[in-house]
C-alpha cells in the first residue's frame, strides 16, 4: 500500500473517551481544555462535539448531554455528529473521568504524528516543484520540524508551591557558586562581569571601522572559549580563508608576530611555542567554515547540522561567530539593502533562539566616525550600517574604539583600546578599557587590573551549564 493510500494515525477510542469524560464530569472539561484543541481530533464529528463543549465552557455554562445537544442544534451540526444517540454512545465509553489526562495525551500525541506526516508531505511536494533554492527548502523543513518538536511539551500553570522549591534551589546554587558569569566567557574580565558572558539565545553585535580589530577580538574570544573553557565554537568566515584564521589564532596565542611567521623569518626558538599552540587548538572543539558568499539560509542550516552532530557526540554547541554581517546574502529577493539587512538580522536572532546559543555577528560601522568635522571619533549605535534593524534585534551591541588609530603621533595611545557596550538588553552599558598589541593582533585585560580581580574572574570561568 502506498503512502497516499494509508490512513493517517488515529486514536478514535481515546477521542471518544475524552469526550465521554467531559460529558459526565465538569472538572474533566477544564483538564481536557488545558491539553487539547478541536483540530487535535481526527474524526470530524469529534471536532464538532469538542468545539461545542469549548463554546459552552467559554460562556461559563454547564457541560452535559443536554447542554451539548442544544449547542449542536443551535449551530446546526447535531445531525452531522450522529444525533443524541451518539452522545449517549460517548458517555457509555467510560465509567469515570479519572483518566482523562491519559486519554487526552494519547489524542494529542497522535495528532502530532499526523502533523509530522503533513509537514513531511509538504516538504516532499516543495522538492518536486523545485520553486525554491535547495538550501532554502532545507531551512524551511528544519524550521517546521523544530516548531513541531516544540509542541511536544504541553505547558500550563505552575503552582507557587512548586516554584518556591525550584527558586530556593536556584538561589542556593548561586550562593554556593558565587559565579557572575552565566554565559560563554570572553576572557575580558570587566566585559564578562558586566554582561555575565555571552548568554544563550542572545544576538551579540561586535562592530568597528575597518582596521580597528573586530576580527582580532572575535578570534581572541573564540580561542578563549574553545581552548581555555573547552566550549565548542563555530566560526563562519566570509572574508578570510580557514588557514589564515587558524594561523592568526596560533600566532596570537603564542605571541609571535604574524608577519614574521608568514615570511618564515621568525626565530627558530619560537617554533616550540607555535607547535604547542597548534596542538592545543587541534584538541579544541573549533569548527571553521570559510565558504564565500554564504546566504543567511546557508548559515542557519549549517549551524543546525553542526549542533546536531555535536549532540550525537555528547557535546553542545556553545558559540557561533560570523565574520562579518555585511557579507551575508539574503535568501529572498528584496527591494533594497536595508530590507535585506533587516531580514538577515531577524534570522540571526531566530538562529540564536532556536539553537539556544549566543550568536556573535561582526558588523561594519559607517564612515561618520572618520568625518573631519566630527569632534569625537567614538562610535555610537547610530553609526551601525543599516542600524535600525540590527539595533532592534541585538541583545548586546559592543563597539571597538582605538583612539590611537586617529592620533598616531601619540605613543601613549597606541596600545590602548576601548570596548563600548552601547546596548545591553539585560544589563548596564559603559566603557571597558583594554590593551591592544597590534603585532600579535591581541586584545588583553589592562595591566593595571588587580591580581585579586583576575584571580576571582579566573575562578569563575567554568564551562557554562
């Protein structure tokens, strides 16, 4: 028998038991309504009876065979369900309403399986029409399946009594741990203490003008997360090749000058340092995709695939980094670049939420920071290219500023940098002082940081649960 000829999964006895329970006991009505909707029933007659019960309950009226019969007469569907005799048959299906949640769960689970068949069939039909790009077809299919998986958890009210115990345990754990860093640590002490690290489901925008070091900072963060904290990290590099990225990370960690390594002029005694860092990176859960001209759909599909692969290994994807946002292609035809960026920004936020991981997207700032008529070169939120949608969707926006870039004659500023938290949805904004070592492409905590601050921070850099 072909798939088209097969009857969809159904649980007619359980459907009858649910309706019969609702007809014999008023309390069963509320218990069933908390789990089911009319469309969860397979048989059309059962949908109509359940809808009639829903209408009575919404008006605060009693539910029994008499009231349901009158409601079905009123909307003209009594004959369609088999008349009053069928309602009597429903009541005869059960002797008690004690097990209604069990019957309702069977009906709900069977409806989910039918929905899975519908989604899968729709995907197959879309593949045959070939009206969309293959990558977009995969993305849509994954999105529908994920939405369906979310329906498996039936959520309702939680009593204060149950919550009190859960919250007490949470607070006790916080007191014992004394750990302000709940997300992925970046390695920058003050930033992590102000933000709690890069938190799950957050979209973080790291922005700067060219040559200010946004890629360097992102790679510093990736190394710290993957190597120091043992957290799986994915990097999408739309600008640099994978070998260049890897080599930069190795040189930065070994504090070897990239130029000398690239030209083969570095001192031989430094080879051991480079080899040590290559080995450490090789042991880390770091994944680099350097495919050029990726669309936002490509990024979403590949991120989900990596997350699933890691899950099979007993690991959890901890951070996604994208370098950089303005190089991402939209999967849809749009009228202008601003609409395209809006779509990309929204889908990056959705990716962070659906995968429950922080997504850090690098972004360019416009040229206004370099305007000669501007007295202050410090970047602002409004300096983000196509800033409206990015600013709205982002949970955290951090801007890199190096005053020494604009005042190159001032030696005292050349190793100084400021990381400006311009937006934080759930925390404070403000400036964070950092040191910058250009020959190593390295950002570091300021040297005047006290030993106690650093010791306390280091103690809190456990892998986030």
